[in-house]
């Protein structure tokens, strides 16, 4: 049964590959036998966090909010490895004033984040997912957030900082992730008869350098009494990407330490 969780022979497109989750997913998927096409718009971070490209890792600098850029990425991939087996929409953006209050959040920054978090996933689904649907098999996994399915608990942000800056969860993040869950369900129904599964993973808060006040506030609110680690999320993504989940579609796998149970 353990062989079902292997990814041998699978070509995986991963956007946001240089991020905290993306880098961990890349390592795990490579160790599970996949070939990973790692996409990110930050060229320096791609090399810093993933290392040099090799036989099972191809990197690509692309902007998922641009259909032309996504098209060029598809051409690069298909010219070497063909149509992928898995698309993992993991790219997410922060604007310059990401933590601005709702009342004064700028419209251009709202559109900037939405263009990556939701429209970017749609464009990648059109280009990469469309090719999988045409072939008659494939698998899409979208990265959501607990704040796409429940509202942030504002109390946890009292005294909270990240890299010395006060933090919160802006409305654009919640709205874009909620929209991505809607897109997930739509595409699961739309492509099911063409052999393409579409699912989502909802991560809870991942520790990435938040201050002690935030870690305590968050952990006290979670039934498992800790924040997530990147590998907690990566393992859930591997399950949905693997044949162990071959009868799972339209599902949201919530990996939040029980946060959304209350």
C-alpha cells in the first residue's frame, strides 16, 4: 500500500516553488520519485532554496498572473517533459502594504494580490490543466488557507509581529483563498468526466519566524497546541498528488491542527 504514495514517473508543476511550502514540497516530491517543474517569479530565491536544476528538477521564472508568461512556462515544460500529471497551484502574493487596515487598503494592491492568488491559479489551470483534460488524465491541487473557510480570530494578533512588523490577515487574502476553494469545486465537477481530479489543501498557520507573542496566541487557539510545520502541509499535498487519492476529487484537506473545529 505504501507504493501508492510514491510519485515515480509523475511530472509535477509547482507554482510558488521558492516559498516556505513550495521549497518543502519540492524536496518531498523529488524524494518521492517525481520530476518537479518549479515555477516562481523570484529567480534568486529559486536557486537559493532549491539549488541547481538537475535531471528531476527544472526551474522556471514566470509570473502566474500573466497568461503569456504561463504559456511560455508550458512551452518550456512540454518541450522537455511533455504534459504534466500534476499541477499544484501554490503561488501567493503579498503587496507592499499587505498589512494595511481594511478601511484603507488600496484597490490597486487588492487587484495585485487577487491577480496571483486566484487569477493566477485560474490561468495555470487553463493552460496546464486544460492540456491534462485534453489527454484524459491529470490532477490539480490548490493551496488554500484556513482564512478562506473561516474568519481570522483578531485576538491572536495582539502584540504579534513578523520580522519586527505588526501583522494581521488582510481581507484580500481571505477573499482570494475563498474564491480559490470555489474554483476548486467548479473544476472538480467540470473535468471529472475527463479524468482530471481537482482538490485543495488548507494549511493552518505555519511557523516562519513570527515572534513569541504570536506563536503563543496561535498555539493556545489550536487544539494540537502548536503551529504547523511546512512538512505537515507537504505530506498532505503528496497524498492528493498520489494514486492513494485516485478516488478523491472536489475535496478540501484541512491541515490545521484542529483550528477550524471551534
